[in-house]
């Protein structure tokens, strides 16, 4: 079975500071990995995805993530936080075909201090 | 805008009742997924349909059922509702050249009183 672990439920950073949100996955086969963002009272928006191409994946809004097989990690980073980045972030893993459902982590709430 | 639409946006009903949530996938997407988001359980996969056929089942209660119609829209039916069914229900679709990517609708917020 596939799973992801997001440690901690809340991260607070100052505007302009580095954002680092951690995600570790468990999968018996090469996974697809995703980061989604959810703004208050909205649906889920895909930030970026890893599908076994480049290990460093660039997404929208200046976010990027690096797939590290040796560490089973897919941490999300952004060099400089902006107030508009305040939201909930979900890491997710999926397989393919009949196993293409997304399995989500518990989510991390990112707060950005002025 | 993801291209996935869900209706209604909000639904308030009483325990024991039955409701139907509707989802229209992105044009051309054959797969539809349903997810439930609650404070207790987080985001959980319920069920997947592909071109009208059930493809995968997750933590979906027996009181819940779904179907995908020939025009590819999908409905999620929730019956004998309980307080604990109050949640945000998302539909997502995938297919075509980006078949490994799921696009989410805005969700239906269900409140059971």
C-alpha cells in the first residue's frame, strides 16, 4: 500500500523566508508524487508533480520539490515566502490505472508573518 | 478554473435523509474520482469510475453509492445520512495526455443536522 507522511501540522515563516514543507512516501513501486495547495473555502490546486522524469520538479508560484529515492522524500520548497502563500498544503502519492487514486498526507498549514 | 464542476456548492440536510452530489468532469476526461475531506479523516478516496465502469473503491460506506453516466458526468448518492457524514466532497477528473494528473472541482460542502 502507498502512503505519505507529512510531519507537523503547522509551519510559520516570515515573509521573504525560505519555505520548507516535508513529505516522505512509502511505495513498493515507483510512485507518482504530487503537491496540492488548498486555499480557504476552495478546492485543491496542483502545485507540481513527479512522474519519474527529472528529480527536481518546478511548479507554479515559485515552488519546487526534489524527489530523493534514497530518503523516500519529496519535500516542497520556495526560496522566498509571500503572504499569498498562506494556505494548506497536501502531499499525495498515486500509482497508475486501477491504482491511480490519490493517497494524501494529513496536510500542513502554512502561515506567513509580515 | 480546473474545468471540473460540482453542484450544489452547499447542502444542508437532516439525519436519515438522502442526497445526490453531481460532478461534470473536464471535457474529454474519462476518469472521475470522488474524495471526502473531513476534520477527523482528512482527505480520503471514495471511488473511481472510468468511462462508465467502476474501477477502484476506497473507504466508501455501504450507504454511499456512485455512478458515471454515458455523458461522463458522475453522481455520488449518500443515504441514511448521519452527523458524521458532514464533510467536503470533492470530485476530480483525469484523462488524455495528462492522465496521471487529477483536476479537482470546487467541492460540495455537506452539513447534516
